[in-house]
């Protein structure tokens, strides 16, 4: 047993509010005699727990739900009621989670430890029980292992470089107009639905991602979005899996650069934790939640220096970290399904749908594409076929960084397993705008095609270029230098790299977009300038994209799956409970006292007959129903006094259904024939006024 953990438990227990401290001591040790000493009472309670018969009872009375929650607390660093509610989101109602942690605390299985850097309280397993509890902790209860019995025959969509390229060419040639809320306008929706049939949701998610990643910019004159070529080029150079993870994270929300990296890395780590046989969406969400609580090296996020923890606490207080909650993970996993990073593989015999990760296939394809791109001696893959109508059929096999320059002069016609593009006068002009000559276009096409180019295609592209170059309209920065500086301007590499075109002797068009900051050019040019050109243009939020590592499974999962967990015995637990209830019947006490003790036995707070004999019994009402108005008011007043959590049930506004809330009553005001309770709802902390008469069921979450 770790002395530090033991002292931490002793300090936490002895620091409890007097009411809670003495109620717990009386429950297990009997009436407290004066004079008393808190430290001595804490030592006596530790001795009670260490007794072999009590320790055996504590372990025997564990049920499956107890073990699930205890396992979660052992896996999640600094677990709180809120994080546990998020972890079990969609599986267990929040009221059951809150009631369970209160019960486990009363049963001495867990305790609350206050952070030295914030006022937050975290759940820890009692160190007096930890060594004996560990064999019972079972990760398979949280992450069940399934085998598919019915395999899915549905066509599986997956994001590919070809699909992204098709979408990019559409934006580059036509642009995309969006409403103020970010949704694509109807006219573009119609065109895109024809090109990408059945992929409307994917296209909308991609558009949101492109906006949030600044891969597009808003052209105010055209009232639509256009591609940011330079940023797209940087993005295309990332490994394929990283591209998709960034797109997925950006589709969920707009993050800072650090936040984007955290969420994208979380997705990659989550995909890496999914077993090859697949698992349910509920399990995937839990794996994702757990992956988000661990550091870069897969260890617990708690193992940081003191200074790092203070900084992390400060960021959380300031709200600068991306929100880590169940709703955010839900949306990101949904997006991963749409993008094909998660794929449905079938169902179990019980009808549980199973999904597997596609990250291994994506990563392998990415590595293969990268290897081909780097191997200059290897023949280029022949993925193009061009017909006489200038329709280009593009097959899979090239990474995004190769597809973007290849399709610079094309526009998508139809996107499927094999995509079709078209070379038109408009698309060719876009290529000419990017400094492509007819010879450049012919070379690109010939490099990736097995056949000679149609002669009429060459003729048309050449004619389009002659027409395009017959008159030019320039827009941007023009550099004019004196005759004595012409040689310097044309031979200085720091100036030459910025020259787009020589317009006349000493007059040059720079390759800097109009309105951008040219201070870097001025500093590098070595020419005598009087000052900088000022600009009010807002630059992209990101100067580069975050680099992500390969996905990792949290180390705590690796270590916890090596040994099979011990199982609790329902029969053994029932035997203890029945024996205690039989002993209770023999005691001479009032009915209300017996009912109170029987409730404690059912709640597994009584471990031995000595507690029945020594019990300091305070009869309490813990529940009240709708018709018992006085009982509800009494229950609320008692909960306010004891600062207890409560669970309440009320009808919806239309009276057709009921909803359940958990929280803390703050105050109650009586009125003629009515009472109004101010209630703080968990976990949102919202405060609402509740009419007591409308509450159909009320329960104090204490034992």
C-alpha cells in the first residue's frame, strides 16, 4: 500500500464536513463518544475496513454496475461526476451515475480528493481497498468484445484523394456560395448532388472543414468561396490519414491550432484503439473519451510536472482548451462514419451493430503513395484516359499532392470509383492563371496516360492559350527600378524569386497578391525603400498545419487486458444480505428504525451484525411521491440543510411524457397552496424554479 495514497485518504476523510464525517463514523463504528479526536476516529475506521470479515463483505457485495463504475474511475485520470456522466453517456442515465458515486462513497470504496491547483474534487479508489479491488476491475464490462454474426453487404464509402480532388476542382472553377450559417446554397447543392450522388452530407461536412481550415477564402466580389492554392498545397503534403483527421475535426467545430491538433490526434488515437473484430459505437465513444485523457506517449495525463499541472488548470479555468465532452465526441465519431474512417462491418446475433477502423488501410495506402512519389526511378502510374470529347477518366493511385497539379486545368464531371473530369476553355484558363503553358499541360497528361493525346485536344488548348495570352489584365504589385538597378533586380535571387513576369525594362509584376503585406520582400530585396506598404487584410489563422503522430492505444488499456478479472458471486452477496436481514428481524426496535436499517442493508452499507447492534439510527424519509405535498416539502428542506443531491421527476409541458433531473436544491419558498424550489441542475449548473406540486417523484441521493 502506498503511504502517500493512504495519507491522502486519511486527510480527505478527516477534512469532510462534520455532518458527513460523523454520519459515516456512526454508520460503521456506532455512536461517537466524547471527547473525540477526528484523526483517531479515522484510524479506527481504517482498522474497521482492514478487518478480514469486513473486507470480504465489501468485496462480496460488489455488483456488476459497481465494478463498471470503479473500473472507469481507475482508468480515467482525475475522474469527476461530470466526466463519469460523459463517459457513460447514452448508456446509463446521469441520475444513476450520480446515485452510484454517492453510494460508492458511503460504502468507503471511493473518496474525493481536492486538487492542490484548483478547487475541483476528483474520485479516487480507497487505498485501503485498492490492492484487493484491482483483480475485480474488468475493462470488458466497459469495452465488450463482440464477434459479428451477420455481415454488412452495404457499399462502404470512404474519403479518397480522388474524391477530394473532384471537390477541389469544382470550387476552383465554379466557386461555392454558402448561406450565413455555412450551409451550401441551393443552386450549388443541386449541381453537387448531380456530380456526387448520395453524398450531400459528406459534401456539406467537407465544405465546413475547408472553411474552418482556411483552405478556401471568401471572394466578396464573386460572393462565393474560392480555393487558397498555397494552403491547399501545404495540406496536400500531409500524410493521408492526417488530412482526413484534420478534416474530421474541422467539420465538428472551429478550433485554435492547438485545439485542432488535439482533436485530430484524439480521433487518430481513438481509431487505433478499435479492435480488429470491431466494436459498437458506444464502445468507440468510450475508447475515444479515454484516449482524450492521456498524453502524447499514451500515459496518464496526470503524470506531469507541478508547473505543467498549474498551467493546464489555468487553461481550463480560462476556457482556452477545446471542450472535451460526450457531445463533441459524438459529432466527431459521426463525421468519421460519414468520411469512411469508421466502417460498418455487421451485427452480432443480438443485433448490436459493429464498426471497424479504416485507419490501417488509409495509412498503408498513404505510405504506398508517398513511396511512389519519392521514387524517381519508378514509372509513373498510368491513371488517365482521355477521349475525343476531352473527358478525362481518372483512376485511383495518386496522392492528393500529385492530383492537385494534374487537375489544375480540369473540372469534375462525375465522381465515383472512377472519376470523370473535363477539360474546357474555362478550366484551361484556370490552369493558365496558375502559370501553366500548353506544353506543361501536355507533359502532365502524357506522364500519367498510356496513350498519345488526341490531336484535337492539343490544337484546342493551344488556341485557347493564344486567345488567353493575346491580351492580359494585370492586378497586383508592380516593381519599377531605375536603369542602374535592373541588373541587381534580375540577378538577385531574393528579388528574382518574387518576379512573376517582366513587363518592360525595369518594370516587373510580382507574384504577391494585391493587398498582402510585402514587408518580407522589402527586407530581402536590398533596395532603398522609404517604407512598407500598409494593409488591413486579415491573414489566415493558421500559418501551417499541425503535425500528428501515428495513433496509439493508451498504455493503461494494454496492461488491464492481460489478466482475466475475478467475478463476483450474486449468490454469495445474497447470502450476506439475507443473513443481515434475518438478524435485523430478531432485534427489538421500532418499525421505522427497522425500515431504515433494512434500507441500509439493501444499499450494501451494512457489512456485519455489529453495525446493526451499534447503529446510531436516525430514521429519515428519502423519497416522496406526487400526492404527498407535505412529504415533498419536508424532503426538500432536509436536502437543503444537508446539502444533498436530489433526483426529481416531472411531466413535460404537454403532459404526455415525463423527464428526470438530478441536482441540488438551493432554497424553497412557500406560498398559499404551493411551494417553489430553486434547483441547480447537474451537470450544466443551470438554476431553475420548480413548482413542488408538479413534481411526481422526489428522491434524496443519499443512503
